[in-house]
């Protein structure tokens, strides 16, 4: 990339990588050789997508009653999972846009996967509000559109803000993702044959790699990066306001926006690690995704873990400090009530397990990081579960307290959502270069005559 | 305008258009006719005079749900009953109606009613015609009485339940003509009370109580609010007794003496948890303390034998408690004691009732609060009557048995041998309207009509007569016939030509004969009585009753109990929801949370938490309960309101052949009881045995609607001490007030104070949602609920369910927390002590949509499905609702309910006829909640507009819950009108609004704090 500095050039790629050709060869190889492992994973994912839609359609026909939701717990696994996926969606943009603007060189190898993850995670998240509403066929009423009855959505409602936040985020992150892939698609096009070549020709928009094209590309990329950056902060803030704008004890707190953004980045980075580790293994990308990258991601994970854990503690402290009985009961109930196990899962996975990241050895151990990232994924799902469910089940009116038990349908749809996400991600690894070729080349040492001579 | 349209330039005239449409329409009709069978769509060629489509017609009649015979108004729409209300002109019920009264509507449309006469042929029931059925009955009676030469003659037996005087007279006439015997059997009977009145006063009827006139009320296990002679009338009296007089600072006090707190008990100010069966000893001990050593009268000797110490020893409470209570009872100018009712019929129940009568006598209550008038609007048939015929049936001496209005196969202990004996009868006939356990055994069912479809009468009290008139045609699904008509027809077939052809003529003729002409001519009287529902009758008070010497030997001791000594005493009591089991096939009653336990659908065993802990039993554990007479398995519900040595089980569960909603739910508690009659009344003993309770190792989730029984120090159902009323200090200056003032000092956002409910405070500054230019001129609908009057009886809940088409969801959905009721009665324990005589403090709070001025549900709805009307009502637009459920999450009162499924789809024909056409039946996936009976508000507003655009009068709009409330604790109206009743009530110093102080919701529902005699601890607000 033209705008990238050259300070750390070569620092993050494997020393064995000498030729720019190698990059093209290694990355584009991924698009042509579907291994057995890929097909197995894809098969599982496709089956899960089938399950997902079967259960969803069944729910549409019968009613939301097939979930375990009730009064007082009107939101449960669906909203938990919605927030989880929105959170996952965050680190993609963070890595590609914010780290790009901050010139963090370690992002090159992973940003493409992270961006793809973002787009697919938003695609997954966006389904959940639809899954969860009682009358899906009227969900379009949340969109402001001109109509003869002059009925508009209620712009005071955080759910309407959510519609805007999610659609905007999806549009921008998808555009950003697509824009960044154009040069690589062109590279793929040059090697592809047949139908695939036609497809790449179409979507590479006639990229030739000319100076003026690179110039415009750079400008557009910076522009979109700048546009996407505030969205990273705003989208999850808006999602957090779904809760914070209410008067539910445990939801109604001002800390929610930064707390959710930090949590989103935390979970997003963890998900990137979870995805990239097997990808690196399956496609043999060890040369491109080095332990240095993982170290950097682990540090970011550690930082956000600390922020999130601080938010937990401050929530508990403030509940006690408020002196308000309802608030105190709500947080006492989190720790020691019916759903204590969810809260402690959250605390252990998000607060205690990441403590290990203080150790360099752990940060440089890819298996360790993979395991920790799984813990964080679980912990962050439970964080949302704790917020949504434990807050609702013990609210103001003690007589109306209740218990929520997720149903089989909800668990199937939760599982199905991972399959839906994986389905797209797996397709992505086969259709688009999952590692950014052009940016990698930028950080590689420039080809030297001597080296070239040795090679011959 | 029409002309303009008709002669538009395009040339098509209106007439031409209509012609074209007419021709093509006719063509379509002809084509349609040729394709299949023609449906019978009958238009109103001659419209019925009284029916205006869309306008309700009201009829007054008498509730046939139980023997109390409350007055009813039935709302009919397009010729079918859709809702019932209490008749305010009725001398007993005075406008109130209980839950069961509402549920009689579901008996009318009960899908398990017989579709027509059922005839057993080859062991299988088939539907026959009425003529066939009646001839069969006549022939079988003939055959039994005049058998073939080689066969013995057999008797004819009639087993009847409670019925009105004229029906009863016809049965007597019928049996006289046939030459058979009649016995009556009531599952829940006040026979001991009646027998005690006969022994003590020579009056063959239950006494009438004027609870409202008493200042100190003692109930010795009499559950007058939920069961007993007249729950509605007694609730009304109790409410007027116990309601605080704010100006005078007075309030009647209620002491409950019994081993278990029933709903009635939960309303007491004090609870003396006496040992089961010790009522007589306590009453006599108190009476002897009051009468002193020189007691006179026929019972002087008896009183000598008792004293407070013996009473205390028998009851297991302190002597001081008995003495102190006796002292108060004597000093109080107007007091009343009520003897044990059907929930405490032990082996000496008659003696216990007699002892209480003596106590009332020595305290001088006869003639002031207790009246012996000779009229029994109560079921008082005894078990010994039916016991006497069981042997006759078993021996095969009975040729034909006719069962009408009672279900002995269910409501007798299995050890009675009734079913086996009944099966020995050659020909068994039932007049049951709907299927039940007894009619299932019968050879012929001639289904009776519902009381909404037939004539009848009742004597609610001396000097009054109520006519039960049909309010609609027969429900067309069911080919039923009033049993009076059936009997007359059978008499015809038997050759004894009756004077009248129909029961209506019989009833009218009987009243015409009885009519003395003092109140004008009969025709006028008759029509007036039909319209009002109640008329006067000749029978009057029999004069002051005199206590007389007993003619029967009675034991006043604590009765012996069967079973092992280390067992727990079993109390089997009638259910407030099912009675003795007659209401078990009503889904409304099944799903109505029991007012005490808040459990729906299934049975439970009430066990004291300490007892349970000792035995290692937890809430929801399924235990086996065994007595010497039987055993069953039932889940445990831990209840602090029951003595540690006692367990309780309600009647009404465990049906096996009553219909789809009754069968399989719960257990039949009678299976644990001996088939034994109390002496001398002959009532079935319900408190007779000790049981062994053992865990089975299994457990289940309790289908309760209760989350927590503790307020958790929240300002939800606060109370105020009577002594502090009227004093400024009673405003418990809780932490909130202080903190809020501090906040206000620094400009913080604080709730707007309601200024003691002054009308000027509505709407409050925070309450202005929506841009309503005229919002300040229109009404602001508001409600006031007096918690000092509320008994928790839950009649409002069923009334609301009936009025607003609130579906029931079934046990599994309740287990998931999805009950749909728009109203719930929250029940919080503040102080319940089962170990000693002590103050009792239980709070009931009817919770419905609070119609907040600053509603948390409104801003979060993304599509404006919930919004604020200019009249201050928080409206829910069902067809705009998308179903995000955010409003329910954000509702601090949790009064919003969601349609998780299309619940109304499961409602079978013709039960769906009960839907109120004025209210939408909600679809799957939408939120719903209390609308303040918006349809009634609109109805009154429309009526006012039609009547010259006048204003809606105060009191013209009566919500369904308000109408039904026997305690009259709900007031509804325009709070902006300073003269309205709701404004006046809200001006009380007791007014508060739930959680308002905490979250600034500014509700339109105002509660008046409960008033207690004891000090309210500060933590309870």
C-alpha cells in the first residue's frame, strides 16, 4: 500500500518468504485445492444451516412459544446471540479500519479474514431480531418508509436506532471489505480459468493495477476506513442502548456503551483467533500468520479483557453504592441467584482466564491462544446471557419474578447461527483470497538482486 | 352528492352499475348453487324484537353455580350469553359475583356437555331422541314398579343435588306420582351448621350472618369468603366490617381460629392456630369466661365444664390468648363468631357449631349479627341420606335410579361403596347436563339444560324470591332439555297427566298461587320480578329464636382421628375455585391461581415449612400421603399458614370422567377419607384422619404464578397502622424521600410527587406523551383500589378474563411462566406465625396495567403499538404490534402478556361462543394487557353522545373487575373531575402508587394502603 510506512517492513513475515510470487502462489492456492477437511466442515455447516432454517420456519408457523421465553423474561437466547454476533462483528472493522489508520503493521495478515468475519457476523446478527419478533411478517414496520397512513416508527425507541445501526454497519463494512479485495480478486482472476475467471473478471471491476487505479484505491480505502471507524464505536453503543435506555435494573446504566464496545472488541479478537488458527493450519499459512501477529492480537485481547472486567466490577460496586434495594438485589442475584453459573462462567472466562495473557510464553503459544479464545467466546456469550436473562427474571415486582429455560428450538437456532456463519466463512476461504495479497507484499522486503540471483 | 356521483361524465350511472352487479351476482349465485349442498344461511327475515345487532341485551337471572343463588345480570349479544355480572338489586349478593359465578358461562358452552339424550345399547352410549329417552325412562320406571310376574318389584330412587324450591317441589311431586324415594346429596354441605341450629334454636335452617354489623369477627375455621353459605354476601359484609373508617379511625377486627389459613384466614388481623377439632373447646371456654360462674340457660352445666385453661389446653395455645380474646368478644358491643364450615367437618362438627352458637348467645349476638330465619340458601344435604340408600342399591332393591345435579361417584370417598352399589341398580338415569363420573355409569342420560337456558327460582333469604329466567335459546350444539320439562313429559308417559305441560307453566302457576296480591296484580308482579330479578315472597322472619335445651347427646371434645399418632392431621377442604369439584371442567377455574397458593391446574399438599424441613421435603417434592382409608401421591407446597401438625388438600382435583379440562388434573382428596357421617348432622367428615407423608423421591415443578411471596422491602403493598391514621407521622419518611429531596436540591431529576392524589396532580408534568391539543380538557381515567377491603378472592381476575377474551394457556404454559391473565392478585406474607396466637399480616394486591402517565412501555415500542391516549389510557394496538416484547421487559409491574401461540385456536366449539364480540381476540405474536375495559369506556361515551352529547356521568363506566368485586374495593372514573368518586377516594391519606416514588411512572391506578392494628415495621413502608 502506497501510504504505508516502511519502518517495520519485513518484520512480520517469515524470513523464508523471499519472492513476491510466493505470496500469490500460496494465497491463491487456497482457492483451488479444496481439501477433505474443508468439505467436511462445509458439510457440517450446510447441515446446520438446514437445521437453522427448519427450526426458524417451524417457529414462524407455530409461534414464538416454541422458545422458552415467558413473562418476565421476554428476551433470551435470541437477543443474547444477536448481541454476541454484533460484538463479533466489531473486531473486523477495528482491525482493518482503525488499525489501518493507526498504522499498526501487524494487521495485514489477518485483516481480510477479520473483515470477512465482520460481514458474515453482521449477516448472522441481523437475522436474530427477525427470529425473535412475534410477527416477522410485520417486521418491516420498523423501517421508516412513506405510507398512506403517515405511520412512522417511533424514533424514541432504541430498537429503531438498532435498525439503522445494523443496516449502516452492514453496508459500510461490506463495502469496505469488497473494496479491499478488488486488487486481490484481480490477482486471482489472472490465474483462474473457466467460470471462476468470468466471475472474478466481473467483480474485480477491471482492475489492472495501474498507477492511477492504485492511487484512487488508496484514497477510497482511507476514506472508507475513516467512515467505518466511528461505526465501530457507534454500532455497539447503539446496541447497548437497547438495554441501557430501559429501566430494567441491571440494564439501566450509563457504562453500557463503552462497556459493550470493549466487550465487542474483546469477543471479536477472540473470534478472529478462533478462526485464523485453523485456517492457518489447514491452508499452511504459517509463513504469513506468525506468532508475532498472534502476540499482537493477544495483547489487544488482554487489554479489552481488563476493560471488560473493570466494567463488571464497577457495575457490582455501583449497584452496592447506589443503596437502591432493587439494584442491589439485581446484582446480588447475578452472583448468587438462579443463574449464578452463567455469571461465574462469564467472570471466569472473561476476567480470569485472560490473565494468562500477561505471560509472553502464553501469547506466543498458538494452541494456548486458541484455547483461551474459545473460553473468551463462551464467556462473552454468557456475558450477554447474564445481562439479558438475569436482569429480566428478577425485576421490580417480586411476585412476578420468573425463571427462563431455553428451549431446544432456541439451542438449535443458536447452534445453527454458528453454522450459518461458518457456511459463509468457508465459502469465503474458497472464493476470495483470505489473506490480503497486495498488503502482504507491501510489508515484504523488496526483492534484491542478490537474492534473486541465489534463487536461480 | 350521490346524484353527482351517479351522473358522472363517464356515463355509468349508479343504477346501471347496481343492475350490472346484481345480474352478475345472481349469475354467480346460480353457479354456486349448482355445485354443492346449500348451506342454511338464514337472514333475519323478521328480526327478533329485542335484538339489535351490536347492542347488548341484559337479562337478570339467578346464578345456579351453587346454593347461594346470587343475583346475576347476563349480557347477551345477538342472542347468546357472553358475560355475567352481579345483580345490584339482589338482596344477598348486591352486585358482586364470585369467580365461579363467572365460570358458569363456561358450563353453558362446555364442549363436554351431552349433545343430546344418550342411551346405552350393548354397553355403548349412542345418541337418541328425546321422545325415545323419555319413553325409555317411563318404561323402566313402569318395569321396576310393575315387574313381570316372576320378578320382584323394585324401587325407584332419585338422588338430587341442591335445587331451587320449585324444582325441588316438582321432584317431590314426580317421586310421589311414581312412588319412589328421594335423597339429596351435596358434595359440600353445611349440614352440621343447620343441625346445630335445629338443636339449639329449633330452626331447621342455617343461620344468617350480618358480618357487616359486627366489629369483632371470629371465625372458627369458617371459610366464608371462598366457600360456605354465601361467599359473595359474606365478602361484602366482611369488607364493610373490616374496611377502615378513616374519619372515625375505626375498623372491625377479624380473628381466625383454625389450624390452617384459608383465604378467609389470610384476611384476618390475628391468627390463633388452634389444634384441628378444638373449636368447641375454645368456643365453650370463651363462652364460660364471658358468662361467668353464674351462667344460666339450658347450657349452663356445659359451660361449667369449660374454662379458658381447658380451652387453651385443647387448642394448644396460651391461656392468655383465649382469655384476652374472650374479654374482647364480651366487651365489643357487636361481635360475631362463625362455626366451622365444610372445610373443618370433623366428627364433632355439629357440637362445634353448637358451641359457637352458645358463644354468640352469651355475647348477645343473636338478633344483632346472627339471625335464625328458617331459610337455608345453602346446600345442607347430608351424607347419611345417601349412605342409607347405598345398601338398598347394592342389594338390588332399586330398579331405577335418577341422578340430578350431583355427582356422588366423584364426591364420595371410594370406601363408601357408592359406585359398586350404583352399578347394581338395573337402570341408571342421569339428568347431568355435561359428562361426569356418575353419568358415565348410567344407562340413560337425559341432559338438563343450563340455568341460562331454563326456568327456576331461589329463596336467597327470608322474604325474598328470585326468579331464574332463561337468558337465551338452547345452545344449538346441545340438544338438552330442562329436567323439569323432562319430568313432566315422563309423568305424561306414565299416564298421570300433569296439569301443566312445561316447567315454565308449573313455576308460574306455583308463584301465582303463592302470590297474595298485596303487591298488586300477579302479572305486574311477575314482570317486575323478572326484570329486576328479585321479588318479595310471603315467607318472613319466624321471629326471635330462643335457645333451647339440646335433644341430642353431643360430644364437645376434640374428635378422635384415624391413623397413626405420629401422622399429620389431614384437612380436606372445598376449593374456592372448584367448590366440591363441580367447577373442575372450567378452564378459567383451572387456570385461576388459587387465591391462597397461587397454583393452577394441579393439586398440592400444604405442609408447614418446618414440618417439611424435619422430614426432608422440599417444595415441589411429590409425596405419598396415606391414611387408613387410602393413599395418593401429590406434590408438596410449603405454606407457613398451616400448623406444623397439619397438612391440607383441596377438593376438586382428580376427575376421571368430567371432561377435557378436569380429567387428570390433580388428585381427589376424598380418596383419603373414611366414608363416615358426622353425628348427628350426617355430614361427610372431612377432618377425620391422620396421614403419613413420605417423600417418593420424585419432584415436579409447581404450576404457580407466584415469583416471590416477599416484597423485598419494596414499596409495593405497604400498610399503615390504624393508630397512626390521621397523624402526619404515619408518612413513613423512608430513605427515598430524603434522598430525593437531596437530589432535587442539586437539580437532579426526581419523580413528581402526587400531592396526596389531588386531582390537580393529574396529569403530571412528566405525563404528557403525545401532542394532544385537548388533553387538558378531556377526562383522565383512573382507578382506586382499596387494599384494606380486598380479600384476594380473585373474582375480578375471572371477570376480566370473561370480559376481555383473555385466553387460558394450560398447565404446561403456566409452568413456562406464560399465564395470560390481565390481572393477578399478588399475595405477600409479612407476618405469619403458625406456632402461637399472634398478629397476622398478609397483603393482597390486585395488579393490573397501571396506565402510567410516564409509561416505560411507550417510548421503547418501535412502532407505536403502545401509546398514550388523550384520556390518559395506555393503549395497546394489537394489529400494529410486531412483537418485540421490549414493552413487557420495560414494564416494572410486569402486567403485559404476550401471545406466544395462537391460544384461541385451541378453544373448541362452542366454548368460543363465550368470546365478547366487543373485544378483539388477539393473534399469535402480539402483546396485550389491561385496557381499562376500553370497550366499556367507549360504550358509555357513545351512549352519552347519542343522548344529546351529554357528559359521561360519574359511575357510568364500570370496569369488569370493579363490577364483580364483592368487596367493592375498586373505583373507576375521571380523576380530573373533583366530584368523581375516584377523586374522593384517592384523596385519602392512605393513597399511594406502586413503585411510583422509585421510578416515576405516575400510574393512573391508585392504591389505598391496608390498615393494620399492629405496628408496621419500618422496612415494610
